[in-house]
C-alpha cells in the first residue's frame, strides 16, 4: 500500500454548535490512521445593540469563547496509557500556531460599536512537532515519520470536547446595551497519513510517542522574587513550556507582561525551573527570553504576556520526583493576577 497524505473534514457532528457555558463533544471519525495535525475554524456573529457607552473588547476576544478544547482517546493494548492528549484553551492553540507557522492565522475580529460583527478565527492543534523554521504543512510523509505524529489506529473513543464561555468573554462593560451571539460554529479538518505500517517485522505493534499538552494556572498575590509554583508533572520529556501572564477581572483577561514585571533585580525578572528542590536546570530573564523567542519562531514581535522556554533536545523528567517553577513576580493591586503554564510533553 502506498503512503498518502490526505486532508479531510472530520468529526461527528461535522458542525459543533454553541451553547453558552456548556460543553459540546465531537466524535472523531473511526478509521483514521496517522494524524499530523488538526485545523480548527471558529465562526459566528456578535451583535451589539443599544449601548450608550461602548463595551471593552478583550484582546483574545474570539479565542476566549473556547475556554478549553480537550482531545482524548482510550488506548488499546500496548497503547492503553493514552488518555487526555490535549487540554488547552483556544488562545494557546492560536498563539502556538503563530509561533510554529511564523505568522498569524486567519482572524476577523469584532468591534465595539452598535453593529453585527461576523467573526472568524483559525488555529492548529499539533500532533506532530515540525523541525524548527519548517512549516508542518510543507513536510512530506517521509519527513513527518520522525515528528511524533499520532497513530489513531491504536485508540478508541477518540473525541474533541469544546468548553464554551459566553459573550462576556469577548466584550465586557459598557452601558445600556446587550451583546448577543448567533450562528456560532466550529469545524475541524485533519491531515492524515495513510499506508504506514502499524506493526514491525516481528508482528509487534509500533507504539509511537505522542505529544501531550496541558495547562496549569497560578495566582500571583504579592510582589516577590522566586515565587514557588510547584508540582509540575514529571515522568515525560518536556519539549517546551509556554508561560502567559494576565491581569484583569478574571483568568482570561488580556495577556500582560505585568505579572513578570518584578524590578528587584538589575538585569530583570528571572524565571527558574528546579528539579527535586535542588537542581536548577533553567534560569532565564523574561525579556531576554522573549527576544530569543522572536529569533526562534521567526516573528517580528512577541505578543504581550507570552514567553516560551524550549530545552535543546527536550528535558527528560523520568525519575524526577518534583519539578517546580519559581518566577520573579509583580502584583497589580485590585486585579486578578495570573500566570498560566502550558506544558508540551513527549509521552512514550
């Protein structure tokens, strides 16, 4: 059987409808072989009416509508440890798409005047991790072989779950008006590789490592050096960690550099990772690392509030009992101050 790359619409139902503050589950079609990535498109209409003072639009207004997209499956046989594969908000998926593609995805934002706004945002959920400065869609099947693609032939109950927020995640405040959502839909398309062997020469299943992504959220309640944010999961290989600061009325407020803006060190705030409460294996300065991110991802500017740590060749935490994050933090009074950590790990 020849090896082919196939792009196709995915899921049951094909169109995932919106229900405020509820969860919509989509079954991924049975019969998929090996998946490289999943493209997600969110569309809809936001109607603002009757405002005498316009509301405030959040920076990640469209992406805020999906508080979490979870991709999960039940592993079979030797792959029985597979469970939750991805569990992140849409804002992260959108930014990771920007970083790995070196450009923003297609995005049509809403406004704040009394009007009906047709909106759209697109993001990619990566099962495979492309080589640096290579766009994943340009990779051949042979090149994808070494990129931790996801073999769906060894799973069942393969689903996407979309946790919806409501219109207040897009616009807030204002006087005298209403914000109404309509025609909100999500559609999913996957890139599949067919024809690869599922068993080796000895008839044993080829169980491939897969890329797991999950998020942790930490409160910042006072300005201090080396605030302990403890107990990151261990046992896998860390490919990258994406940190995001927010300041505002809730944890999905606008991204901000402020939680990292500790001024107690001359060189700037440090972000530190420590194993077993003893060995510091990463200690970097916030703004310097953001500058490095621009070079790594080939982008003009880093979005406010984001910084990414990428260990060369990955950081193996098998055998590590404890993994902690200790950033120098800054607290803005009267607001919710948060740091989100999105962990990208290779599970084998």
